[in-house]
């Protein structure tokens, strides 16, 4: 606003002011034009300077592709589970009157473990025995009556109806004997259930009840028993790996003994290898995975149900394999490449990679032994770039244990 008033004042107080104003506009226009020309020349000059170094060779370090002896494994988290495990629950109600074993002991099949108060079950069994004897006595009497009435009927001394009644009495008495025997068997079963025995040999856990504890039929957990001589290890694989494990299951006898091994939580390799025994029946709808079960001998009881272990499965990268440093690999759109040196320039080579281990990676396809690849200076390269190879090394020998 102040500029407007000043401009009006100068126009009226100095009649030649508009001439000076036109000259100032012309000078400003010329200065602006010169400034734009300077900026254009500067950008052109900078572009020329930047293009120069790109034509120079890039300093890189190279490595010769060589083979190494590799023992490569795929690693999966696994869980130790017993091959047979049963929760012990009472089949009769009452109070615990005896505990025959100590917690954590190894028991044999049929060994007594717990006893539920047997008083009423023993009384019911004895009563059932008496009922059987009574029914048998009644049957014997009915048979004698029938025999007597049959003799009298032959002499026409009694009516036929009386003989029919005698035959019915025999049949009724026989049915009562059968009922009494069934009741005796039921009472005997309950009496037998009052003593809980080991269904198979194994190790028993910590008791959940004590002497005098009340128990209910099928409800109260007394203890758990499981086998320990051999243990299973369960782990899951994705759907894409199923054909491979099906082949391993079918050709297991042709595979090396160390195909399946496990590592315990303290990074100790378990001494005995395992075998695949089962592939689950179906893939999980939500997870898209399926469970594989291995079995391992457990002579020293090192494997305990519920343990978490690392399952190692030998993969196809076994024996002499092409190995390169993983830092030489670049990834583009889920594909892997390296720069191969040819003369004084490089070309980009697509790879199919295998197992990665200790900063190295197995190359399954894409390279040949003896080729030179760039391992340092990759960020400055493009396909066809000129290179100046500095330090060049060859792959070392050895037998690394690889894991994926």
C-alpha cells in the first residue's frame, strides 16, 4: 500500500517520473535475462563434468568361483512328543485310599498305581455273588418241579396247564440267573476299577491327587503316563515341501543315516538320527502347513515330552557345490544376480541360489567354476560397465556345515 502512495506522489510532484520508471523496468528485464543465461550455462557445464567420471573404469574386488564340500541342512523348529501318552482318570467315584508309586518313576504294564475306596464296591460284588447263588438255587428247584410234573403228566395225573406253568417257571429262573450273573460282572468291573493300573509301561508324572482326595468318574485327573524308550518329534512344513518329504518317506532306506537329526536347546547335537514315520493326513486350512513326525531312540532319557528342538534335514546341497560370498549377490524383483567379469567389463548374470551359511551361499544354477565375479564395488556398477579389478581371491576349501 505504501508503494502505491509513493508512486502517486512521485508522478504528480515530478512530471518526468514515468520516464525513469520505464528505464528501471528495462534494466530489470535485462538483468533477469542475463541471470537465466548464466544458470543455463552453469547446468550445461556441470553436466559435462559429471559425464566424464562415468566413462572411467570402476575399481572393484573380484573372487574366483570355486567348489567347496558342503553339508547343507534345512532347519525347522520341532516339539518332542511321546509316542504313547494317557491321562489317568478314575472310572469309579470315591476317595483315594492308596498310592502305590512315587512321582516320576518308571512303571510296568498292569502295575498298581492308585486305589479308590473299595468298601462299597466290594460289598456290591459280594451281594451280586449271593444273588447269583440264589438264582441258581431257584433254577434248580424249578427244574426238579418240571421233572416231577412231566412224570405225572405221562400218567395223566395232572392237567397240562400245570406242566406248562412248570416249564415257564424254569425259563424265568434261568433268566434270573443270567441277570444275576450280569450284575455280578458289573460289580466285579467296578471293584476292579477301584484299583487304577498302568495301561502300558512308561514313566509316570507328578500325582495330581493325594491320599483322601475325592475323585469323580471320568473327571478327576490322577496322573499322566507316557512311553519314553522312543520319542517322536513333530514339525511343520509348507505345502510346497510336501512332494519332497513324500519322496524321502518312500526312499528312506536309500537316504543317508543322518538325513534327520536334531539339536537340543543347549546347542548340542543329539547323538541318534531319526526316521520319518508319518506325514499328517491333511493340510491346515488356515496355516497352509502340514505336520511331519519323526521318531528317535531315547535310551538315555534325554528327550522329554514338550521339549523344543531344532530339526535338521539334509537338502540337495550336499557334497561339492559352487559357493560364492553372499555379499556379491544383488536382488531385483525376487530374482538374484551377480556381476561376472569378462575382459575389462562386467555383465549381469541371473542365479538360482541354494543354502546360505556363514556369509556364503550355494549356487545351483547360473555360474561355472573359474569365473570371476565382483564382490566389492557392486553399488557403482551397471551392466557393461568398465572395471578395474583390484584384489582377486579364490574360494577356500573346507567342509562347512550349512543351514537354511
